[in-house]
C-alpha cells in the first residue's frame, strides 16, 4: 500500500518539476534597448522600427529574410529571420522580433509587425464617426 502512495507522490513531484522548468524556459522578456539584447544570451522580444534607408534582403534559396532595426535610443542591429517576409512589413510602424542575439546578428524566430490604424486619418488624429 505504501508503494502506491510513494509512486504517486513521485509522479506528482516529477510533473511539478517539469512544469517549473517549462515555465522558466518560456518566460520571454521584452527589451527596447539593443544594448541589453546584445548582452543577454536568452530568448528575448526586441522592439523597434525598420530602418527603411537600409533595404531588406530576401534569400529565396535559403528561405532567409534580413533587415535592419532601430531601437528608441537610435542603435541599429541586423535581424535575420528564417522564413518569408511578413505580408504587411513594408507598411509597419514598429516591429517586435523574438529570438536571440549571437554572431553579431539577431536571429529571429518570430516577427510581429504593427501597422498604422485604419481608424486614424493622415495627421495621426482619430477619425470621427
């Protein structure tokens, strides 16, 4: 009878340990400063804007998309994404990339773009209905 309780308790402890480990691994922090992004070796979400003066590059043979991002402090870094260019990338006002910085570039696993609101007029004011 005691073996059943010990076995059940061991399963519960292993389950809780796995859950704590997975929670700590998926806890991704937002960083708006590229200096902090470059220092950490963890997966982060970096926010900034696309540097339109430095065009993006698409390598269809290797399925790579790369571009330069600028943070609010004016620092720039190259972002390399393994995948296709997001549909609304060229009209985006800001970009959030998820990934890691290594080998002098930010290697993104996900790109999220923020586009101008369709509810704002040309001057940036909310349109009245």
